[in-house]
């Protein structure tokens, strides 16, 4: 009677996964113990040779020649000799570059842990709602403009602008009056531009005035860095927080980065528990300050 449940259990994929995981863990532990360098003995393993071959082939787009391959192996042995001798002499101690590189490697460990996390839609949406300023869509304007060149109109600039504005509003949506404007380096029509882009093209003062205009009729004149403009806003979309589907990729990137930072901090705090930290003379002495300034 016990045989059937055991057979059924043996067929479960989860059991296979657990057994395989245990075997891999045991093999990893064995290999890790065997990988410790033996004093006075250097072994260039098959795995290292394969990695060297792959790296060379990927970089050069061809396998190494016999001479190149022997040179790679000699370089690997030389690297190991110098590495071990440097450690024996303590040259890794108090070396800022080495310390920072080792710190970076430790942070890679926690980065790998963080990269395994797969957020649910609920988690991403919660992150979106908690950080609206990161993802809020800007206000957008769709408008037409007619340009009046101050140099061309001179003292009659204000009068000419008022007359053209009256003609435009009397004609309603008639676009034939576009020829009444002066030649302009930018377009006459702009679609769904955010204030940041409008400011880049026309200047901040133009954007400020534009924000106070109502859609549906010609208005102005409003001043830009070029001169005066008459403006017809056909559509204005207010700033809003988008739905998750609209900005999923951006939210996921920000969520991943936040998870990485949080995991790194937790990882560091756990490591820190194993140490007692003493900071001597936190405030530099007057003499130390003078020496720092002198440098």
C-alpha cells in the first residue's frame, strides 16, 4: 500500500527539482573546497582554459593560433604567480583600488539576489502610486502660431498684431490668414508638445503665457525669444498619472533599481552585525586640517 504513494511522489516534478538542487549544492561545495589554491602548486584547469578560449574567440572572431594559445596560457600562469606573491607580501592591504574592487564584487552578490525578484502587477502599481512624480505625464499643447517680426513691423508692431488678431478671429478656423504672418524658422503647427519642449523652442516666458490661454480661438500676442506670436490652441491635455500599462517598462526599471538598493543595504547591514566599529578622532584636529589645505 505504501508503494503507490511513493511511486506517485517520485513522479512529482517538485521532488525532482529538490533532489537536483541538493545534488548541485553538494557538487558546488565539493568543487569550491577543491578550488582552494595549494601552496607552491598552480593548476590551470580545463574550465579556465575553456573560458580563455571562449573569450579570445569572441573578441577576435577566430580561434587563437598555436603560438597565441601558448602565450595566453603563459600569461595566465604569470598572472597567478604575481597574484599569489602579492597576497603573500600583503600588497592587497590598504590599497584603495583593490578595496573598492572587492567592495564592488560583494555588491554584485547582492545585485544577483535582487535580480531574482519578479514583481507582480500589484507591486508595480503600488510603486507607481507611491512615486507619482517619477511617472506623471506632462501637460501637452496642440497649437498653431503666427509670427510677427519686430524688426519688420517696427513701431507698428502692436497695431499690426491687433489687426491680424481681429482678422483671424473674424475668419474663425480659416487657415488662409497664415500667410499674414512673417517668415519663421520653426513650424506653424505643433502637436502634443509638453511645456519643457515648448520652453526649449520658444523660451520660458512663452510657456508661461501659453498656459494661461484657453483653447478654441486666436489669442495674443505673446512674446517669445524671437518676437511676438498669435496663438490658436486646439487642444490642451492636462498633466496626469498614467495607468500602469502605459508606463510598465519605466516602472519596472525604477522598481528593479529600488529593489537593488534595498537589497544591497540589507545585505550590508547583515554583514555589519559581525563587526564592532570604532572611529577614532571623528573630527580632524586643527593640524590635520592645515595639512589637508596645504596639499
